[in-house]
């Protein structure tokens, strides 16, 4: 087997008949130094894989995930996929993309967006604004602007991407990731209008509620801020999220709702306006 690397991609060519992870590992570790979000293993050049060879991917997955990064495998020939599906552990855990472009797009979304306020992408502590259906992002930004100034704390926007339990958590999800990118770009633009320069990230979760609580713990949040739509005061989802946070959040919780009739955005939609993206 021949192993080559370029940018964040490990290219495999030839036959993979035994576990070659130790051979590949040194090259992968070098790539991770410049691409800490993760690497891609491109299998387009593989022509034959045995069950023992397929265990290369399982060891790679374990090592790279333990380093806090992602691995995505792409361009698997049909005969290689058949072997991989037959190996317990590899079949259920390996994130697979259909193409190199799809794999790269997914990894790019994994890298936190750094801003002027925290140019190194630092995400620990500060004020967390979750982006979920049923929440008024615009009002949460208004509240957080004042709070960040008073606490001198950074602000972080979190988009929760729900991944089905029948897929590996790190699986590329092109349609959902496209929506996540659009929503985060919109959220960052709204934040700039509030003179905020937050960081932003997509967090993959199995369950939005439990996932949100885990994100708050992982980020060591000082405070979580959620807003409710004035025109949707009976929205069950908003009340569910508010109750969840008030009961179980590991940090301070600030829940706000704009007064009825307090305003609309420039498109004439209720303030916040991105809930329809979900």
C-alpha cells in the first residue's frame, strides 16, 4: 500500500490487507498539527481491503477522536465498503463522505469561527447563546450585548446539529450542515449589528436538550442566554428549553422575552426571524 498526504488528506492507494494504522499514524499526526479540526482519509485509490486491513480505520478513529479531532473517510470503492460493513465496530462508527469535497465541507464546519474578540478561537467560559428552533436570537443578542459589557465576558454562538442515533456522531450531513452554515453566518451578521464579535461553532448532539446541557458543561459557560418571541408566547418549545435550563443548567441562566409589539426586523418578520431555517 502507498500512503501520500496533501493538506488535510491522507491518500491510500493499492491493497490494505493488514492493520496499517501505525504506518499511517505519523503522517496523520503531522497533518493534525496544522489541521486540528481533523483529517480526511481518501480511499479512491484502494483496490482491495481485507477484514484485518479494515481495522486500520477503527484504530485511526479511536486515536484521532481521543485527540479531540474528527476523521472522515471518503471515496470508498463499493468492494471496500462491503468489507467495512462486515467488520463490527468499523461499520457502526466510521464517518463516511461520498466525496472529498463533501468531507472537506464537513470538517470546515467543525472548526470554531474565531473573531476579533478571541482571535484564537477560544471557546471556554463566557456567555453562550444557543441557536435552536423556537428561540428569538435577536433578543438574546440584545441581552448579551449588555451582559458582555457588564461582565467583560466573551460571547459564543452555538448551533446544535442533531445526528440520528443510527449514524456515527461525526458523520457528514451535507444538507443539515449547509443549513447550519447559513444560520451561523446570519447569526454572526446579526451579532455585528449589535457591536458583538462572538465566536461560533456547530456542536453535534444526539438529543438537543441533553446536548445543550453537555455543551454548557464542556464550554464551562458562565451564563446561557435565551430569548422568546413576543408573537409566540404560547410556544411549547421555548418553555421546554427555558424550564430545562432553569432546572438543570450548570451555569447562570438568563431568559428574556421582548414586549409584545416591540418591533420587527427589516424584512417585516418577527424579530429574530431565523427559526424558519430549521
